[in-house]
C-alpha cells in the first residue's frame, strides 16, 4: 500500500440473512483492499456474493460481522442518514439497467444527485454540463431516455455517477444490457475516467471484455475470494 491507507478496506466481513430458522451465508469472512486509483474487477458465478459485496462497499447494505472502510471512513458503523449523505458526496453507482427517470431529460437525470448538495443553480449547471461533456453527450442534454440508445443511456448513467466528483465509482454489470460496440465504448469511457480523473473503480461483471480492463481481477466463490483462506475463529490465519 506504499504506506497509504487503501481507498476500500473490507475487513473480515460476514454477511448472512435469516430465513425463519435457516441462516443463509452470503459472504464468509471476506477481506479485500482496493488502492486509490485502482480498477478492480469482480467475477464469479451467480450467488457467489458479488453484488452483496458491491452493495456493502457502496453503503447500500451493512455487514453482519466485520467492518467496511472507504476513504478512511468506517461506513459500516454509520446510521442510515449518515450513509445517505456519505453516498451523495463520495460515491458514484453505475447500474446495469441505467435507472434513469423516463420523464426527465438527460440533463435533469444527471442533475438529480446535486439537488441534495448545497449548490447554487449555476454551480449545478456547470457540474452537469462538465459531466455530460466527459461522457460525450453534451449535444443530447435535452433528450429523454426513450430518445437515446442503450449505450447513450448508460453514458447518462455514468455522467450521473461522476457529477458529484466522487472518490469511488462502483459498477454492477455496466455492459450487461449493451451490444458489443456500445459495451466497448462504455469500457473505454470507464478506463478514461480512471486515467484522467484518477477515480477508483470496483466493477462486478460477467463480461470477459470488461474483466480485461481491470488492473486486478478477483474471483468470488461461495462468499470467499479465490485463494483466500477462511479466517480461524480467533482471527489468526490457520
């Protein structure tokens, strides 16, 4: 880590859900570090815990045991209101199915996260236009999602994710609903964001083309990272 604190630290995290008398274990003592400016890919079969891990890193869920730190802040101990404020200021989330509001224009969809911050209308406008320009959609700002291609809609989703200038971007299957050409364009864009804006990116994918772009590719299976030993109960490696 070169003496620097990692951007993301998942520390001995367990996640389980109770269904009646049955306990469903999703993550099993998982530890993960992601360096600032790193592009990490997560792969694994369905049910391996990829999306659960991503949601924990994004502050959308909390671990049953263990801790999650992002940017030096222990988000696993924050209240829901603290998490909401933290996500708005520090996190950009890119979804597989875009999650755009169909009645709003591209500009208005990208502006949404900024409405939770104390900014003037002119400050919001400057940030929205900058984000749309970065994703190559400055000429589509008045278009609604239904007037845009899948690739263009995902670009709007990426612009919305970066408009608050977050330190961390998490992406859940961002190319999963796109044709091959659009998928490559989105991956090029993510790679450019990491290089030019030094964003830290954690990406869940089944797409080998997406996996190839990552600095480091991790495989999850049954709630553990491949090659990672299960910690002993005392926390001492077995």
